[in-house]
């Protein structure tokens, strides 16, 4: 697995631990099954999805309940 792919996977796993997979999928506007695929390494989150993920995590870090 490439380093960039490993980093994306780690971000997804961390976000899922913080928010839960269902909430993460909702905030990314994708089906939960897609998040599950990404977390199993059966797909890769897009660059635009990664940007959205970073925005979600930034808001979470600031204590916001909304994404």
C-alpha cells in the first residue's frame, strides 16, 4: 500500500472513531457502504472527499456539532 493511501486510510479510521461510520458517511454525503469499502482498502477516497474530510475534522476539533 502506498504511503498516501495509508495516510488517507488512517484519517478515515480516525474520523470514524470520532464520529462513527454512519455519521461520517452522512457528513461526506456518501453511502455508509462506500466508507466501509474505503476502510477495507477496496477503494480510495477522492481528493475532493479528502478535502471535505479535513473540513469535517477541523470543525470537530473546534467543537462544532455541525459539518
